[in-house]
């Protein structure tokens, strides 16, 4: 009888264990399904945004301002109740403005439970990661301005600054029509950023039967531009377009002053940054024109609200990195709200249907290439202060 009781107990124990294991397997399957669906998993917590930016390396201020712009926007949005009743949160990876680091940063962020990616910012890094975001089906918002992005037909890439196909054309037209250039010179960085803009400028000149007197390239990191400047001086250049990043722009501006090249000068957005003004004296930058995204003295009420809040929180002036990704955060929040979901594909679709959204960069709307910004701010420097001249729309 004891054996019979023992056998009964063993059978009962076996049945209980089988029930537990079966129940456990069922729970595991549900978790796996949730892990495979970003929408389901995000519904129970914060909405995560991945950010790849230069927190260290040669341009850490770019990353710092990017992060500040995003955090200010997130704070404002969350104070108003968040999105879909949930709080936004950004997670950051340092890309050092380096292609290898950018690829690593994006791969790491894509493995996280993010609903979208912002940055990397520079054009060469954006080109390096666009296939990664396409493979992972993650909406990607970038400030990269190379026209090459539009030709990729990548439905996951959304540009949150005006393309150089827009900006460069406006700059060339401004130089000819308003600065009255007779002998136009062009200095450009040979990376994707500069080379892409050069193609647009050259096409505009060709369409208007204008021949540039000098077209000279330089590389990122170059410290001596005397050869290019002397060539421009020898050719009688009276107006010079400088399309490059802040460090190289500062070298060019200083050496133009030293070598006595006279004329009118207009730079790309890199020459409107605090980083640039920190590298030059006021008499060197004074009188230069620039084409940029935003300046604090733009009288637009939305811009002024952003500038006031940014100054109050950080006690510094916002630059194009701060404004670009502040604006991008609001664009993304609007898309998530319209999608009614944190599913990446639904957010991508909502981003592609963005229209008539007011922001610090004017009216935001998506074209067939995922380009969301369609205007440029022209400034003229008073010493180290870029002063608002006009907004030029596409």
C-alpha cells in the first residue's frame, strides 16, 4: 500500500511539473512576440528615441548642442502630457563625427527598442548608415544636407534641414543677383557635404550661362589655403562662395584677411556657427554673408520662443545643431501622435505624410524624397554676430 501511495504522489508531482513547464513555455512565447514587435513593447513604458551624435572627438560642441536641443524638446513635450500618454526619452551613442564610429553607434542603437533614430548628422556619416536603417526598418531623421540622400530612394530617411540642392542654389542666386558678382569664386570641401553643393552651384551657373572664375577644393583638416586664395586674387574674384565646415572656414577667412583678397563673401551654415566665431576675430568675420537654418534674432514668434527657452535652460545661444534636433523631436512626436502607435512602420508612414506643421524652420512638409525643410535664412555678420536678413523659401 505504501508503494501505491508513493506512486500516486510521484504521478501527481509529475503532472504538476508538466503544468508549470507548459505554462512557462506559453509565457516565453508571449515575451518573444512582444520583443519582435516594437509597438507592443513600447506601449508598456517610455517611448525611446535613439540619437547618434558627436559627444567627443574633434567637434564635441556639435554633440552637446544636439543633445541640449533634443532634451529641451522632450522636456516641453513631456510637460504637456507626452505622446500617446507616454513620456519620450532619448538614448545617446557617441559617433565622434567619424564614419566608423557612426556605423558602430547606429548598429548599437538599432539593437535597442527605439522607435526612431536621429543623427548621425554629417553627410558622409549619413551616407554610411542609410542602408543600416533601411535593413532595420527604423525611421531616420538627419540634418545631413548632401543632395545624394534624395537619390537613394530610401523610404526610412527623412531630412530635417534644407537639402544643399535648395541651399546651394539660393546661395548662388544670392551671390549673382544681390551681391552682384562679376567674377565669382567657389571654395569647397571635397567631402560629400561640399562636393554635393558644388554640383548644385555649377548647375545653376550653367543654367544661367555664367562661368566661375575659380573653383578650388580643400580637404577636412587642411591648415593652409594660401594657394587657393592667391589663385582667386590673381583671377580678380570679387565674390567668393565658401562651402565648408567651421574649422576650415576659419582658416580660409583668416588667410583671406592676411593675403588681402577683397570682395564680398558668403559662407555655408558652418560659417554661421559659434564654433566658427570662436576661431576668428570680429574684424575677420565682419561683413560676411551666410546661409543657415536659424539665427536668434529672427523675429518669428516660434523662433523667439525656442531661443528664450533654450537660453533660460542652458545660458547659451542655440545653434543649428540645437535648433535642428529640437525641431526634429517635435516632428517625430507629431508623427507618432498621428500614427497613433509606436510601431516603426506606422511612424515612417506618418513622417512621409507630414504637412503644414509649424516649427522653428517654418512650415514643415514632406516631399517624395523625405525632405521636410524647404527654406533658408540669409544672415550678414556684424562682427561675430550673424544678423537676420531674410528667409528665402524653396
